[in-house]
């Protein structure tokens, strides 16, 4: 075995040992490109290391998505702002700079079911995780079940600290189900613990005027809102449901196909 072959073999072994999988898998094509004069040595090293860094960031993001408990992987770029014209696109995209986290501000998405609240909150959360902010996603119902279980097991304070330590906590579907007195108090304790410490994103299908009904106590509801809204971006989504837009489209097509139905050019 000549020296060149030995060097190549050792390089491949080193890349495998260092777990530089992208560098290793693309090495041969870059060697060929350099030998043919298509790429420079330093340019090839730069591109190979860029591939490795990109793969590392992707692995980090996948781990963050799993540990943050996101329901799906969606980005702000995936969101159809044209379908929800009531939203200020620049304001939503502005959250990508993470200043709201640094300033410990909350975000409150208010809108009917299916208008994109969970998509937006998840997308902002994934962006936060990508930027190395500790993030956790949970539905309001699951959150209250966890807190009740902890209370019964005399570990409530430990559980509150668990949810309280995240730089960003996303609580989805507040108001989807009514809360009894005990659940309302547990929710208040968590919001109070996070107040001016870390940011919280909340999605709700209920207008703020109905939060007294959600928590069964207007005084407690006001105390919760007082802490949430003190440093908060309150965003109302007024529009149709994404979940039914295809059904509505199919109904329109079906109607147009009926015998005797007038086409767009015939309607008058």
C-alpha cells in the first residue's frame, strides 16, 4: 500500500472517529473536483465544513423539537399569510429576532379554531429553540393534568419550577375546556411564577372578555390577565379556518359541476 492510499485511509478513519459524516460522505467527490481543477483546496474544505456545520445544526434542531414537545415541525415561512390578511406579517416575522425573549415579553394569539394559532406559536418556538433558548410546548389541558398529578404527589413546587425555568413556555388551547376552581388556581400559580422572569406564548379561542367564564372567577381571571398582558404582544386572528378551506373549495367545485349550474362567465 503506497503512502497516498495510507493517508486517504487514515483520513477516512479519522472522519469516522470524529463523526464528521457529511465531510466523510462527500470527500471523494470533492477530491475528484479538485483533481479536475473545478474546485480549490481551501474552497473545498470550506464547503465540506459548511456541510458538516449545517448537519450539526439540523441534528441540534431535531433534538430540540423532540425535547420541546412540539406537535409538528412548521416554520413562519410555511404560514400562508395571504389566507389570514388580518395578521401583520412584518410583526409576526419580527419575532424571529428573539427580542421579545430578551425583554421577557409574552405573546397572546386569539382566534377561532383553525386560524393558525398553533402553527404560529410552534414556528416561533422552533425559531427560539434554533437560537438555543430553552423551549417547551404543552396544551393547557395536559399542563393542568401534570400540575394536578404533582399536587396529589406533593411535588407541585418542583413541577412549577420545571415549567417555570424555560425561557419560552408555549401553552396551547387555553379556554378550549373550562377549568374548575383548583385548576384555575394552579394555572395562576404558574403564570405568577413566570411573571417578568421568562416569556410565555398562549393561544386561545376565547376573547379576553370571556376569560372570567373560562376560569370560573372574574377576579382570578383578571389577576392572570394582569400578569400576562403587562408585557405582551396581543394578536387577534380574524379569518377562516385552514382546516375547512379545502372542504369549502370542494363544495364550490361540486356546486359548479351540478347540471344547470352557471359558470363564472354566466353568472349575472
